[in-house]
């Protein structure tokens, strides 16, 4: 552990964004979250986290006071010990319960990469409400203070997560329906064709023939009556074929549907969730990626 002396900078403390570490998978990365008091008034936002890579423990939040509702210097950034903050149980907000505008104003301005033991002691005294705290010669003792208790920081969110952790039971159901599809059909097309036909018919024709017959008898009165100039005629007639057409319906071709019903068995596969309960002991080993940021040795940050 590095000692914390008056003239010694806490050079081992690093900003999370300037390191190779990152938040453990599944835990919230609070960078950029709004920082508020317990009444919901805006204090600022989380600019970054300060942690000690020797102990793998987050110690401070860097709070940017930009756009605050307390008439504080908007250009100021301050360090707030993680144990004085809490995660909102539902919203993505960091709450500073019990911290006043006067305390925030009294905090020293954070300068990147310049955290001295005097700076940390001043921060301690601001929140302790008394004179500047004595500088600890043992860093372990200094950071054992309740101000650095990260369990308090995550407490409400952890309770909320535990109370709502559940495995959804999902079951598929198969519904069988039917739809109409075209499987074929019959089409009727009509066309007109010509056919040569013939039929015999008897025709009668008339012809006038002139015949002269020799007669030798005395003329009668009838003969004498016709004994004058005149003209007689006889017309000839003949039958000619006359063709007429008349349409007759000799048959019909129609389309009819015959509906048949049959029963088919439809098979399928459905899935559902089954949950098995398995008890395990507290002896289960904890593992972490070397690039992950845990809270305490052997434990994950924000546990």
C-alpha cells in the first residue's frame, strides 16, 4: 500500500478513462449520469471515476458541477468519496444524500492528475464538518473510513436488482389453421368451325312447246269468234334450290365443382422453458478479467 504523506501526491490514483481498466460486465457504467440531491435537484454529472489500481478499488467520483441548480461555479470539478453517494434504485442517477451546497462549494477544485494527501484531507474535513483531518500515514487506515464504503453506493440498486431477478418461463403453442391454395382447374374454350355438307333435292321445271296439229273440219261458231288478230302466251316455271340456315342447340358442356373433405394430422415441435434449481455453496471461486475493475480484492466493483 502506498503511504499518504503531506508532500506526497497520490500518484497511484488514476482516472478510469485514462487506464486499461473498465467496469465489470453486467454492472452499470455511471460515467455521464446526472448527480442530484435527495430532492432531485441537479448538482452536476459524473465526469469520471478515481480508483487505486493497487487495491482495485474505486475511491472518488469526479463530479462536474456544470448546469447545477445551486449557483455553484459551473467550471468547477470536485471529488466526492464514493461512500457518500448512492445509485438511484431505478433511474440512471447518482444521489448525494445529505450533502449541502456549502460543502460542495468548499471542496477543492479537482485538477487532473494532481491529488495530494492535503487535497484528500481537505475533502475529508469538508464532509466531517470540522478542522482539517490529520493526515494518515497508512493509506489502508485512511481508505477504511466509511466515506469509501462502496457497498453503500450500490446498496439500493443491488436490492432492487435482487428483488426483481427472474427467469421468464416461455412456452410455445402451436396453432393449426388453413388457407386456400390453387391446385389446378379445367378451362372450357369454344370455337366455330366450318363443315361442307350436301343434300339431294328434286326440282321441277316447265318448258313451253309449240305443236301444230292438222285438222280438217268445218269451223264452228267458237272458231269464228276467235277468228281475229290476237296474242296468246304461256309462261314457263322452274323450281330452284333455296338454302336457309337455322341454329339449333344440340347439347351443353358445363363445369361443376365436387367438394371433398379429408382430415390430415399436422405435426410440429414446440419449445418451453424449464427451470432447474441448483444450490451452491459460498466456496464458489470468484474470477475476474485482469482488465476489469473490481471493488475489493477478489470481488467485483458494484457488487
